[in-house]
């Protein structure tokens, strides 16, 4: 008997977070991710954990910040306009070195935009978004099962590096139902407060202070350098990338999240027509899998970047390929999901033109 | 005799609130379908209508466009 | 040969389009197949167009989005207008004839017309129209078995809705039967 | 025939996007009637922030801006301060005004901004599918209070007019209800006073309108109005809470 359950992506990430030991959720309603907080609101009380609907996203992320300072596994979920409001908190969290997980179910923008699936918050997520020199780890699942699995990884990475981990999704991934197999529950019975956390001094020898403030420039520079060292370590050990049919590929499609999934169909269709295409799918979009692109630049004729934005990951691809091979782009804006057929058309045009 | 309650059938969403508040019960949901798929309200007893305007006041869709009262001809 | 069935179920909100799609996906999952279910809604909260993409496959499913459906279960006219031009050659349209009396123009797709809403009313519940058509689909395409669909009903109809299981099971059977008859009459 | 009631010209021909029986349309019509009667339509700017009434500018025929969620009073301040001759209204829901936008609301009130706030309270987030709002009643089930709102976990319903009535900035604060013709007539009276406050350059005014949400309350329109009378009005009593000198 399979233990798989058919579930919406939006609910699967909530269930998975709970199993991964997430003790608290703080958030604020926004479409298209309401199924996630609604699921938390049902389940968290059942397992004796915290669910709280905040008065705004600004408040929600600062509640997350507070909980994170106590070393508690904590999460918030939102969508693009709400994530914009949270940027202040993200910046404070980064310089305070506290762990948390944030899910962004991206919708069409800018401004109020629409509620259709989009990927236009890539730059905001990977380049910082808030003020200051900082990064968050950013992961981009492409199936419901992967989203559920990556939720465990997200909390693990957050704790390991005391960093914010962002899961970039979109409304299509949230609404889609697929069979999911959940991992074993993380045992939270013996949860201990980490030594660095601020939950009262207790038996600790020294009190803890968590702050992002350092008024002396020399002191702040040291803090900033320490942050950068952490990022360097993450870049060297936490890059994750999937390659599909790349062994003999002459053309590399590259995409993340929902578009990457559609791209697998494009690869299959292209190969039926004799075009040796493959897919490079960054799973972590920060740190970006630069080396994979660098290596494949020796092999393929060109890269074909497809996104639901105006070409945001494109820049990272170009930097990684560093001029060795052409990098072409195709994208849809405003919340339109490109079809496999239109992507294939574009690819065929490029192949035809470059043969 | 002119009608006392003028309904814009295209705007009606069959919410039934006017039927409910009408003190004389002279409104009802009709059998017709408007383009949106709703059955619009209709005044079926003009004579009994007292032009109180309750239907106009409660209508959320400006579908009760106008409420009128006959002017008595001076003898 | 690898089987991958791409089905669109379409109607207006309230016709049980989503339930039929989820049920098909659940049954596929129960038969250890790969499945995806992707809903799309119109902008209105009530009364808008609603359709869903369901894929049932022997192998891992790449894109969950269906551009050109192999099968379409069509509950109202706007849905037929939308999906008829997109159907794959040789695919099948299963029509709710009660609401859509007109013919399908395409000659390169198979059509199965079932007076589903009338049958549902005769059964005593207009709301099982969706499952009559789903039963017909399952009978014709063998994507999943009627038995598994029946078993899967228990996942969705719980608590107060449990009493609806029987009539829904019946709807699946009657739909399958009607499809057989319709196809025999055409043969 | 003598016309007693007629849909005002300030209400557009565009059918509303609201669910059947949703009183938003009644509030729109009252505003439209007053804009017509007071000849304000041409100088009015309505600030429509996020909520079910996010598309309000399709339904009332005035200049309009779309504010970010909760920020209507701040945006209205910007308009009114730079164009004092304009007539500025914000049209906000309870999630928008009382939750994410409570700071902007309180400070606009405290500053005595010469704007009119129409505050529609239906006790939940209608547009996003019925989540708990600051105004959700104790015990009320919503999609994020699935076991009923409980004071210990979720706090108490927030009474905005009562809060604003104790600060000095506002000139006119009232609460009305859209549950019956009688109360709708009263609501119009209150809103008219609020509008006059701005016309006479007296200061800030706010009228809360108790409304319903048949879809998310999972009730018929009639039942939802009945619920207002039986359950909501005892918690949110109607009446005028602050009427400063000079309010007509």
C-alpha cells in the first residue's frame, strides 16, 4: 500500500513544515496562498503549536523574527505584495543571524498586479530585496513532492547557517494536486533552546543579545565580513541543481520552478524532433549553480533561458556562462504560463537559425 | 397604469432581498433567465404596490432602477 | 507502450468539475499511476467558468498544463467552444447533451453524447451529472477502473456527505452503461 | 407618476463584481446619491484600496486611485493636502482599515485630515475567501479560525469608531448598518453629515457600515442580514459616537 496522499501544493508545504518540526506560523491573508495559512490554522492547534494571523505582513515577519530569536523553527508564507512589505524584517533577520523559513507564492506584478502565477520576484529574493549586503538561501521546487521534501531541507539549512531560507513558488504549484509522500516527523519533544538564543538567560553563564545594530563602522564592517564568510561557505557546499537529459545535449534549456517542469516536456518534444535538448534546473537559485553552467558551456551550442518574468535569472546565467556561448531568453509576463508548444517553437527557431 | 417599480433585469442577481423586505409582497423572482444566468425579480402586482421604496433601498445591484408613485389627478 | 492520458473537465462553477477531476486523480493515484490535477477558475467567486487539467500516466509527468487535450469532459457550451478547437486528433469529447444539444464540428475526434443531466435528475440529484460523465469517460478510455473510482469516493464524501456515496456510485455505473450503449449505437 | 427613488448618475452602468446579496452595492449607491445631491461628483477622488471593493472605480463614476492594502488614508492625505479643493473619500473594508491599515487610519484621524472614511465591516476577509478579520465576532468560524474565534488566542473584535471617538482629531464618527431599509436611510443620513464635515472644511470624519458576507458566512442574503441584527449589532451598536460642534 502506497502512503501517498493527493494534495494541493499549498497544503503539502504546510503539512511538511509541521512534520519538519515547525513550531509556529505567523502570516497575513493574501491570494494566491491562503490555503497554506488556512491549513496551518487547522493543524497547528491539533499538534499543540502556534498559529497566529497577524495584523499585517510587517507585523507577521517581525513575529517570525521574534520567534527566530528564540531558536524556534518558524515559518511565514505570503505572496509578492506581502513579501515586499516583509523586506524590512528580512534585512534585520539577515544581520541578526537567526533562522526562519519564508514561502513566496509569486503572483503577477508590479504593484497590485494580478493573482496569476509569476516568477518576477527572482531578483528581489536572490539579490537581497531589503537594504544592506545580505543574501538568503533561495530554493525553487518544481513539483509538489519536491516542495514537500525541500521544506525539510529549508528548515535544516536555516538552522545550520542561522539564515533565512526562501522557498519560491507560484500559484500553479500551490493549486496543483499531486500525490505526495511525507517524510517521518521530526521529534520535537526534546527541543532545546540553542545557546545563542534569547529566551531568558536561565543557567547560561552569559546573557544573549541579538541585534543588527553596530554603531561603529569598524565593528559593523566586521559583522558584514562575517556574514560574507557565511555566504561563501554556503556557496561552496549548498548549491543544488538538477540536470535532465544533459549528457549528450547540444542545447541547454534553463528554467526554475514551474517553467522548469514545463521545460521537461519541451526537452522530450524536442528530442522527438531530433533536437538534442537538455534542461539545467537550478534548485537553489541562491546560491546559483554557476559551475554547472560553466562546465556545460564547453558542451552545448547555446543556452535557452525561459522564465515567467522579463529575464531575471537570465543575468545569473549570463554571468555564469561568461560569454562562452550565446544565452537566449524567452519569457511571458503578467502571470501567463508559457506552454510547452510555444517554448518548443522558440527553441526550434533558434536551432534553425544557428545550425 | 404605469409600473411603480422599474427593474433592470440585466443587473439583477436574484438575491431575493427585495422580495423579502417588500411589505406588500408584490415582488417575486421570475422564471426568465438574464444573460448572467440569474432569474431577475419582477413586480407582479402593480396595484398593490405602495411605492415605499424598500426594494430600491435594499437592492445591492442598482437593479431596482426607479420607484414611482402615481400622481392623483385633481378633480 | 507508455500510457499518458490528458483530460480536461470543464463547466461552470457549481457543476462539480473540480470534484470529478480530483476523483479521477485520486483513483489514478490509488492504481499507482503518476497523476497531476491542476484547477483553473474564472475571476468570479460564483457562477464563473471552471475547468481542470488532469493527467494520468505510467511515467513521471513533466508539465501539468494541458495545451492540447486528448480527452475532454464537457458540461456546458462555453466549455465546448473553448476546447473543441484544441482537441488532439483521435481524441474524445464526452458531452453533457442535456445542456449542449448541438453537434461537434470536428470530424477527427470521437464524440460521446450523454443526456447526463436528465439522467441525474431521474436519479434524484442533478449534482451527480459530473460523475455520470466521468463514468462514461472511464468506461471508454479505461484510464482507471470504475471500481477504483467508487473506492476513491470515500476520500471526498465524508461526514455529512457520506450518504451521497451510494448515488454517486450509481452515477458512475449508469454513465459507463450509457457510454457503452451510445458507442454500440454508432458502431 | 412622481419619481421617489432613482439610481443616481454617479453609479455607473457596469454591473458589480460582488456576490448576490452583498451590501457593498448599497453603500456604493448611497455614496452615489449623495455625490449627485451635493453636486460633488466632479470634484471627488475616491481612494479604493484592496478588498472586495478593489474594483470600486468601475462602479462609482468619479476620479479614483487604487491604494496598497491598508494605505488608503495615507494616500488620501497626499491628495487632500496637495489639492484641498478636492473632495476625498476612502472606501475601506475591515481587514484593510482595522488590521493592516489601522496605523494610517488612526494617524489620519489624529491629524484631523479633511477626508471622509467609509468603513465597511463584514467581519471577515471576503475577497481572499473568508479569513478571520479584526472584527470577527468571538466564536465565529472563519477559514483561519476553524474552531471559532477565541479571545485567548485571537483577541477581541476591534471597535474602530469607539477608539477614534476618544481622540481629538476626528470631528464626526458614526456607525450605521445596511441590514434593513430603515437602517439604510439612517446610514445615508450619517454619511451625509460626514460629507458635510469635509465640505465645510471641519476635519476628519468616519462612518462604519455594518455589512454582511453571505458567501463566506455560508448563508443566504436574508439569513446574513438576520445575523447582523441578531449577532453583530449587539457587539457593534449603531449610532453617532462623536459629533463635534458645527456638524450639521
